[in-house]
C-alpha cells in the first residue's frame, strides 16, 4: 500500500488533536507527532534525512532569540507585584472612593484590574488579588454573586490585551512584527474593553441596583482628602512603573527585553517601598518565573519540530488551499479563523494557540493583504475569552481556588457568560473598525520612498588635484 504525501498533513494535524484530547502535555505531543511523521516521511521518500538536519538550527534560533528573553523578565515582574501588597492598597483605596455609588466596588475592580494588567501582565496575579480582597466585601454587603464573580474574573483578563501582555510578545514573535507595534495597536482595544465593562455595570446599576448596592457609611472608613491622598499614593508608583516599562518602548529608548528588565527591577523597588520585600518572596517569584519560562521554551521547541515536518509534507499548502476556498475572501477567512480560535480556546491556552495555530494562519493572512499587527491584536482580543470560557477558563479556576466555600461553582460559571459576550462584542468592534488598532500605530512620514531622489554634488577640484587616470 502506498501513501500519498497529500494525506500526510491532515494525518499529522489529526494525530496532534488525538494526543491533546487524550491529555498528553502539549510540548511533548508536538515533538512526538512531528518526529513520528518525520521518520515515516523519510522512509516513504517525501524528504531526506538531511531535511531534519535543520532542526538543531531552529532550536538554537529559539534559545538565542533576544525578544523571548523579555518573557521571564515580565513574568518575574508580575510574580513580585503579585505578592508585594500593591493590589491590596489600590483596591481598598479605590473601593472606598467609589463605594458610595451603586456598583462602586465593581468600578474599582475594573479600574484596578486595568492598572494591574498594565504593570503585571499576568491574569493570575490580578484575579487572585482582587478575588481575595473584593469578593468577601461584595458578599458581605449584598452584591449579586454572579455579578461579583464575573467582574472579578473578567477584569483580570484585561491583562491579556493591555500592554505589556505576554500574549502580545508571543504573537509579535510569531507574526514577525515588532512588540512595540503590537503594544501600540492594543491601546485602542484595551480602552474599549474597559469602557464596555464599565458600561455593563452602569446598566446593571440603573436597571437592577439591588444587585450592585452602594456601601454603607460604616464600610467606607475615612473620607475626603486623606482617602484621595491614599489612592494617589498608590497610583503614582504604578504610573512610574508603567512609563518605565511601556514609555521607554514607545519612545524607542529601550527594547522590550530591556524594558522588561527595568520593570522587574522596578517591581523589586516597589516591594521594598511597601515593606514586603523578602528573600523568600524573591525566591518564590523566581521559581514561578522558571516554571513558566521552561513551559514556554518546551512548547516552542515542540512547535518547531511539528512545523518543520508539517512544512516538509506541504502542510502549509494544504492549509492555504483549504482556507483559500472559503467564500468571502478576507471576510470569510477572518470569520473562520476567529471562530476556530474561539472554540480552540475551550481546550488550549494562549501559548499553545500562538505556537501551533498562528504560524499556519499568518502566511494566509499576509497573502490576503491583511495587516498582521491588526490581525495579531484581533487574535489577542479573541484569545482573552479563553480565560472566561466555562468550565475550562483559567480565570474561573483561579477564582474558584480562592473563593469561600459558600460561593457556588455554578454562580462563577454563569457569572462569566455576560462578560464573554462583552469580549466577543470587542472582537466584532475590532473587525468592523480596524482604526481602533491602526490609529495608534506609527504612520511614518507619508512620503513615498520611490519618489525620493538624493543628489550629491561633486566638488570642483583644481587641475592639480584631479584623480589619476590608470591605463
């Protein structure tokens, strides 16, 4: 029996899906499927053993990629800030500031979630910190349980879109675009996401104020300038750190790796200023960083093994031909790709989607004339729903882990659904209003380089200084 090379790519993709459904680790599933089909392809003569000789070079290219070095720096920064008490100070001060109005605590959670997202880049830090502080207060003063759990989990996922998101770093690397452009493109969707969340709470406070009651006076503590000063005192270090990390990237003063290193150092300084810095805290943060970084590198190595063999059996052509037949051109491709990623996010996390799926979709998007920065930000917005999908969303797991026992899991799951809807609305806005992303990108000088002529006048040389003539 002979096997045609045309069926190898579908078999590889199907084999990977089977491994993932069985629950094998993604990194090792990618490597195993890639090597297995690579050896079969050599035996069948689809390519020679010399083709797999490219693998060491690709692995070496991963470990020497300076851009990926920013991942452990940003992860370390988030791990330190998660434990330094900054979230507690911000939430308590902002909660008291807005607590007098219906939905005040929910507004505080959204605002602080955005701030934490801009300085930590990790969903776990935001959800755990806000859940431990805000959820007991919301429960005590009569907040609807589904609203309370939903706003805490959703506000933590803003971290995935707002710079310096790790998702944007990975997507920039996979799409071949600068992280600075990815960060700039994500500014608009980040603002829109925050506004959508706030508008939802405004609607709830108008039509169902009993679900988001204002806090009584005895729960508000001190009011007036001392409270405002407390909020400002907590905000200023955050603004400084945000500028240190993002401002230096946007101004071209630092690469993402350098900015991440400064951010990690800034997080240590903030922890020290809050009196929370200990060697134990630093060790725990470094251990967490080591685990996440090792996971990313192993997934990347597995993905490059899989993609090398997949390309060797013309898998990219198979994907291209399959998607090129979709009706609607760009629109059809965008609808298919976003629906595909949305459902994949039920089972895979953002690292796995970025390393497995994006390399397959990016070349097709480029051929269709789609702006890859816009496409990457759109995917990032879509992938943040993966943290909110019942019942597999990681934000829901984090919240379930720290929520009191009287909080039902069903309330956490049902409470997530409206916020997933809001995130999908943002996906639609980005699709139908591309300027929400492209407006923030550098427009350049607006001059067509092909029309530029550079003329250098030659100096008039004296007769004696004329260049010699060689015969």
